[in-house]
C-alpha cells in the first residue's frame, strides 16, 4: 500500500447501489440498463460496473462513447453494453466484435452493420439531438428486423425530468406508434423483446399511470423520487492538510472575499475546483468536519479550500465531508454552485480516489 495517499476520496456505498437498483426494478417490473457514461456519472466506471453486474435486475450497461463501450466490455461481466451515440464507420466492426450493442438511426447505418451485430433503433421523438424521426424510424426498424439484427429500440425524453409532463407524454405516444409499426416484439425479428427509455420518463409514465417503456435506464429527477425513492451512493471526503490561525482583520484566499472578524482557527482542505468542487459555490458552501457543519471561507481554489474550525479539535489528515447521503448532499452543493447534480458528479476529477466504503 502506497504511503502517497490521495487527498480526496469518493466513497461508494454498495448497499445503497444495490438498494436503488432493486427499488427501480421492483417498481418497473423489468430489468434495468444502468448508464455508466461519464465515468459512471463520476462514481467510477470500473467500480460501478463490477458492483452492479452482480445484481440480478441489471440487464446491462449504457455508455456515451466508443471508448467507454470498450472499457465496459473489457470488464467481461457477461452483461451487454449499449452505445448511445453513433460510432464512426471504422468503429462499427470493432465494437460489433466486442459485442457492443450499436445505435442505428438510418438505412445507411443499418446497411453498414456486419451480420453478427446487434442493433438498437434510435428514435427521435422530439429531443432533436440524435436518432431517426418517427416516420423514418419505422423503415429503419423494419430493415433491421428483416436482417435479424434488431434487439431493442429507444428514445430520449426532453422534459421528463420537469414537473410539466405534457411533452414527455406526447413523446411517449410517438415512440409507441413506431413500436406498433414494427413486427411484434416476441417475433423472431427481434433479438430480445425490449424497448428502452430513461427512468425519468419511466417514472413519469408511472406517475401518469400510463403504459411505460419495458427497459428503464436508471436516473431519477427530484420531483419523481416519490415514485422510486433512491439513496445517494457517493460520499466525497478530503483531508485536512494544514492548520493555522488567521489574525483578526486579515483575509482568506484569492480576492480577499472573507475577512476574519476575530482571530480564527482555519483548516486548509485538499480539494478544489480541479477535483470537481464548484468554484461557483464560493461564499455559500459548507462542509462537515468533526461532526459539525462549517462554512468554507473565501474563494474556492483549484486544489484547496479553507474552512472555519473554531472550537473544534482537528488535526492534519482528519477527514472533511464535502457531501454525503443526508445532512449535506450533492443537491446542496449543486445549488450553492448554481448548477445541477449531474454536473457536480460528473466533474469529480481523477485525483479523487474512488473506493468502496459505507457513506453516512
């Protein structure tokens, strides 16, 4: 074990992960595709895939780039990997050889698939980002089915994570119309009788008590969590690296934004915006140290931040919690930084060591 320890750690709670997967599967009654793009939303692709692959409700994993697909496939979990964005023509045979499920949105893309490929029809129902328009998607899906390459179909909902679900409902109608125009899903034209949609859309469908997709991709916006309550999986901690006292009247960090009203014990903590902690949270952020919430003082730096430890017994090396499951969450940090949880989580940098560990 190296004595050169990481200054910051992302602790991944396997029990919370398993509980979340089980709750979503129980609510949907179907297997799950777990998205592990963007380093598993900052949680660590290798770690999350290895943990989740053992869960009986996980069908497979979804990724955004060919290299992510290659990395997930290389773990040899026995679970399929679905690529969500178009590969280049040169990448298609390589990915097909790896068993990666390929997105298809045109007849030209369908024609370029090797005979051993497995394809998922991408339908653009209104996101206007990727996929075939519904009227085009039917022809593409029929061609894939004719060749015996069609395994699934999916779409992406533009507003299923908003309180107003009207457009998501319309997108679902358009998607189901495409499915209805394809061969029956239990026919031999489909490799597997399944469809895919993000679980925000799936949860929205359940909120309407409307028929939803068969295969949810797991995620859950705040206003829909009552339909599938989830527990945060990640706690981020960093170590105290230095202790000092700031004399009354002096300032802390760049720009002198915070001035000590009295002699103030201050701890420097080994994490900053280069590690994914948002610089925009300056002046609002809090952390947990020695069991207490304390303010971050002054400008958040690239590699460090400073906190008030008045009245606390703190030593170099002690842990400071940046966010955890309950009393101080990534939702709080995102709000302080003027952003969303996804941006904070996916921004957690490579200097933050991912570890299996119980969160609190």
